[in-house]
């Protein structure tokens, strides 16, 4: 399993773990992600502005990865704890064709 897909397994476990129902959202941050301005809870603002969202992810415009351009950047992604996200993570884990954002981009299309 590629190292960058380990998060999908961990998040899948959180989504399906009984007793953790109070967890509504999960945030995945790359090691080079930087959070600033702690005067505002921008993560909560994002999920509040998009109440029907299951996944909130940044656009990977112009980002080049191993097999070419990718539509998304998985450096910062918010995932709602839901059956939809659990299925998405299972599909990502089953796909061995690339890295996380490449697989997510392919599933999105």
C-alpha cells in the first residue's frame, strides 16, 4: 500500500468505528500544510457554509503529479463521517493505480 494512502485506512476506520458517532468531520493535513489566523475557526465556517457537503477539498489547479495533472489537492481535505465517505475511502483503498489525489480525481470523473 502506498504510504500516502494510509490515511484512507485510518479515516475509514474512524468512519466505521462504533462509539465514535460524535465525530462529524475529519480533517486530513499534509505535513507541509500551514494553519494560521487562529482568531477565526475557518474549518467550522467551511462546513457551516456547505451543510450538504460530504467532502471539502481544494482545487489542484496546475498541480503536476506522477501521471500528469490532477484536479484536486489532498493536502487539506475535510471528510464528513458518513456512509458515502466510507464507500469513497473503500474505493480509494481498493485502487492501486496512483496516489490519493489521482485516485480521488479519477473517482470524481
